[in-house]
C-alpha cells in the first residue's frame, strides 16, 4: 500500500502541534510551582549537558528544537501507521498514543542518559501532558482525514449508548463531588483547599500540609484528573446497569462497585500522602462520594425505564 506524501506532511504538522501543546502544558505546570521553565531546563540539562540544573538558554533552545524534531517524527510515524493499518483517528486512540508511545520515549531517554528520574517532573504531570499531546495530534489528523466528523468523539457517543451515558453520569457525579468539596471547604477551612491539596500531591509532590498550594494550577490540574476518573467510573457503572437489564440479580454488583470505589478513593489518598488522611475530614469524603453515587444512580435510573420495571418487580425480590 502506497502512503501519500500528504500523509507524512500532515503527520509532521500533527507532531509539531502535539509538541507545542506539551510545551504549553508544562509552561503552566512550572508556573503553578513558581519555577518558570523548570521542566525544559531540567530536560535540556539531562539530555544535552548532564550537569544538573546549570543549563543555560542555549541548552534550552537546543532542547526545544530537539523536542519538536522528535514530535515531528512521532507525528509522521503515527500518520503513516494509521493510514497503513486503517486505525480510526479518534480521541481514544489519541489518548492511548500519548499515554503509551510518548511515555515510552520519555522515561527510557532519561534512563539512557543516566539522569535522576526522581528529579524529573512528577509522573502524573508527565502522563497528563503526554495524553494531551496525543489528543492534539490525532485530532488534527482526524480533521485533515476523509473520516466523517471533527474528532470522531461525537460519532462514538452516538454509536455507543454505554459510553454516552457513562460520560454524562461521570460529569454529573464529578460536578456533585466538586460542589460538595467547595461547600465543605468553605465551612471547615478555606475555599478550594481539598482540590488544591490533592493537586499539590499530584503535581507538586507535596509532603505535608505546609506544602499545600491552593492555586489555579493545582485546583485545575486535580479537577481534570477528578473528572477523568469519574467518567471512567460512570462508564463502568453504565456497563453494569446495561447488564442488569438482561440479568436483574446483578443489581447487587452496583452495591459492590460503590464499596470498591469508596475504598479505592481512600486508599489512593493514603498512597498519595498519608498525611492527607488526617487533613481530609472523613465525613467530607464519605458524603461527597455518597452524593455522587446518588445523583449518578438517579440519572441512570431515569435513562433505563426497562430497568425500573425489572427492579420494582415483586418477582425479583421474591427470589
């Protein structure tokens, strides 16, 4: 199969756009930490100089050029691969490409150069940045392709009811928890403390309450992760509800899912920082997740009239 030259050209442009998106992301990431250009300075030193953080502006410019060259090659390779293997250009493929391919290049490069990985940007920030780059690259490739639609995302939602309901349920649940945390923070301590604290751990590697930075960067950064996690949870919840329509006794799996989700959140907070378990009021977390489960369940309950009939049937509970 002959690959058109325009495919390579479009791939190079997609790679440059993805590389630019990653630079912009880490610009705001470094700004939120109060250390402007820390990430590119570190990487330029690690890859080009290997002398710690003593890299100058020449190293920074050289690294930026190398950064765009690598992403241009990545974009061209992705475009050729998608064309050759007929891989759909949608947001799911873009996120997977950024998460796995870009990350598999970033960390091995640091290891090969003998750099201190612990001094590198926090891994959640690296993964989020790479996913963003992948989304930008594949979205552009979709725009210039012959596939219908802008990004394929709306087409995916229209074709798959479970994904559509999972997205809506996840956004509703995430919004409910965010509003609850805001109200609780205003009562207990200061507005946006909870997302700021969680964002400080994810993005800044906070080691204690004194390291918490409640800023636009930490709050928005955590909020993005927060909504993404709830969309995944909502999709799983939607899938279980769909299966319950076929086999009603599976309704008890929803109760198990809630317990697992509650336990997972608490364990995740403890893993991110044991001090967070003491700082976050347990009742705030418990009622926040309970509130989210109620509103998400209410949405799915209204969206599945067949399920309502089956779960209110006397025959089900008689068994």
